[in-house]
């Protein structure tokens, strides 16, 4: 059943269906998938009635999510509906909905129910759910895992029971289930979606995540869900413009990073390796340039998540339960979280020092690319295999996911086709925090360019999108392109001033043939001056860096005279903000225009 957001909007606009009729159909269809163990709690007709009445008294033109059904992972509160976090003895009835849930309901979305999950969001497998629910089963093949911990949320979207769903993601729980069920999984930057009303796993790392069939749908939900919450102590504001349906800028030529071959791991799954290579070739066909990167700092960070003291944060989250009612926990959960009991404060500080070094290394790697591409998972497993080796195989599933929140990155998992066994495979695009819009845009481009089917019904992509998604993506004001020509070039002495502000290199190019270049007096650091000269100029090498608009002010304020930021014409005729020099300074400066750039000058100096 195709109930993508775009499809439902058209249906409501054309009076093809009503929210009430849709909900009745969904509830009937849910009964056909009971053996998938998707739900912990489904709302009854009586419980759904208030939501339907509000819609019947409203205009869909006033509500951006009018009549859009969604599912909620059962560690996220829905008013007057039980929250269990996958543990029957932990159950409580919240008096109000989680902040993010209420934002979606206010926009017209209809909650269908609370979904199955790995207990206390500890696991990437989807089988760590006790009776009366049991393991959530893959949407394609019930013998295989669905991925966790947000298992039911992903399967519900894949099977067409809801248009989108909420999960959580601490170490991959919003991406692994997406990959294993052929849907999109957005793990936003930490703090952009409120965690108020969410049972914590690792409070300092947790994110609410979004599952949908397409990047377009995920973007629409993100626009509403990423609302700043003053009551969330970890909340932070988006640095980019939050306009409905606006993506970030997609460049025609982009650079994407891929781990070195020896750092890729598919755990013996040759079919997954082949599909990953095919996905890389698709990105190159779409205009991308592949750049091999050293993935070691990401892997080292990932190992610390469970081997280090962060497991103590999971212990702190459920300390009362594990100490006073340990039999309420599954044995594997008790073992994993119980391992945090003896971690010390000094362990935490030592690990944090290591992690800070990894963050610095990761920032340098990511600053040189538009985004990083990895498999979302290297392979998949049967439920039987996981039950025989629950820890090692779960760890394998986190190979490409465990580092992301520790390094303060965001990511989006997208479908990339089916393995030889008929199960889905996907890749993840990731970058530094606050790159959400940009990643959504590239994911959207990938889906538009290659039209791969989505969901368990293998719905053709063209059938789950509206016409607007085939238009060029729109640029928001989240980032500014800045042309640099001297000491701020990649690897040179002042480049750190860009990198520490989250800037990244977009391209290397030249100015138009209307500039002269001078080595200014003073230093170190030694600096050049770029001056426009329409009669005696020539092309000068520059780099174009992308910097957040919110960081640009402090960067410009630190630039000493006679330099400043003005408009620079590139060889293709585009004008960008960039470094320029006041004319008075060149009277005592050396004309170095013949070198065509700062690097060649300092190499020959």
C-alpha cells in the first residue's frame, strides 16, 4: 500500500480518501502482519477518535501533516498511552506527549501506535524484545532480523502501515533498521529534535530519528520536528533556514569520501560488497568524485562506545531497574548495561580525552569532502544466528554506525537495492553536525537520479513522490561559499580558522582573468593580496570553502587590514564572497601574479 506523504497529500486534495477511512484501512491491514511483532501498543478506535475529530474540524491547507499516519517507538511518550521501552515492568502512563510527538500532532499527523524495540534501546538487531511481544521480524523475510533498536518503527513504514515513524538513534538504531527494510533513516544532528519525553539510553548521545520512504518525506518531517525546545538541556538550534520543503544546495560536481579498501568490512557478504561498489559508481555517474579517506579515527571512536565508559551512562539511565528488579531485563541487556556499574570517573575523563582527539581528526577528514559514504551495515543475519551469538553479530552491525554521535555527526541511510538473497542493502551519507539539510539534499538527488524501488512492496520511486521532487533542489541560507587564496588554503597556517568553524572544502578553481596577486609585507603568517585589474589581470588559483552563515561573522571579524571580504569573480562568471585587498597596500607589495597562486609562490620563494 502506497501511503507516502506525497501520495496522501494528493489523495486528500482530490477528495479520494478521508483520514477516517485511511485509519480504518490501516488498522485492518495491521491485523495481517501480527506475526511480524511490529507493535507494542496500537491505538483503539476510541483512542484515535479525538485526533480524527480535530482533522474533520480543520482544513488540510492549514496543517502541513494533515491526516498523515505515523508510528512512535515505545521509548517516546504519547499522552495517556503506555510507555514501556521494551520492558513490561517499566511501564508508565505519561500525562503528556514528548515534545517532538506533540509538534507532529499539532501539524495534523495521526499516531497509530507504539512500536516494538530492543529493550531500553540497547541493540541493533530487533530481537531483544521479551514476551509478550517477541522479536520484530524483517519486512522482507520473517526469518531475518529487522534491525534495532527502532525495529517496529522501520518495519511499519516498510510495510506501508504508516507514512513515517519516529525512532531513536544512539549508536545506529535509526539507520540499521532503515537499511534492512529498504527505507530512508535520518539521524539528525544531536539536539535538533527534542529528547524531552524520551526514555534515555545515553542521554548525552541520544537522538530522535525519522523513518520514511523518501528523503523528501524525511525532509518534510524534519522541518516540523526540528523545533527548538527550551526545556531540553541538550537542545541546540538549527543554523540553517527552516523553510518547508527546502533542501540544502546540491553541487553539480561534488566530492565524497569512501574508507580505504582495507578499512571496509562486509563480514564475508560478497553481494553486499558488490552493491556498495555499484552505489559508488552511481554517485560518480551523478557527478561525484570519489576520495579515499583514512577511516581509522571513526573506527577507533566506535570501539569506545561499548568498550569504554559510555556504557555507564546506559547504566545510569536505568539504575533503579537494574539494581532493584534485574529479572525485568533480558539477560543480554543485563549483561551489557550491567558492565557500566564499575566504571569510574577517571575512566570517563581518560576516554573523553581520547574521543576529543578523534573528533579533531574526523573534522579534518570531513572538511575536505562534501560527505562521507559508507555501507549502513556490512551484512545481515537470521534471527537464529543472532540468538546463537547475540553480542558479536550485534557489534558487526554497528561497524559503520557506532561512531556518529560520539563524533557529533549527522547521517542519512538510503536504500541501494537488493542483495542476492532478496534482502535490502543501503548506504549512509554523513558529515559534521548541522549538515542535515545538505545530506537530505544529496540523498534526494540519489533517489531522483536512480529511481530505486522503496519499501517491502518495492514501490517504484516515481509512484511515491510528487512532481516537486523532480525539480532542482533549492538552496537555503544555511551556508556561504567563500573563496580563499592565501594562508587559509587547505593545509596552510591559517586553515584551522575555517576548519574549527565547521567549514569544508567544496572545490579548487581559479578567478576570472581580471586579477593581480601580491605578496604583502609582514608576517608570519605571510599573506597575499588579491586585487581586481580588468586590463592587466590573469587567473589566480583559489579554493571555495563552505562555511555556516552563523560562523561567518566571527571569521570575518578576525581578518586584519588591509584584507577584507568582498565579491570575487570566478572563471565561470560566478561571483562569490572572497578575500580582497585594499589598493593602498600594493604600493609596497611584491607582484606575484606570474605564479598564478599562493602555493606556487611559496614553493618557489
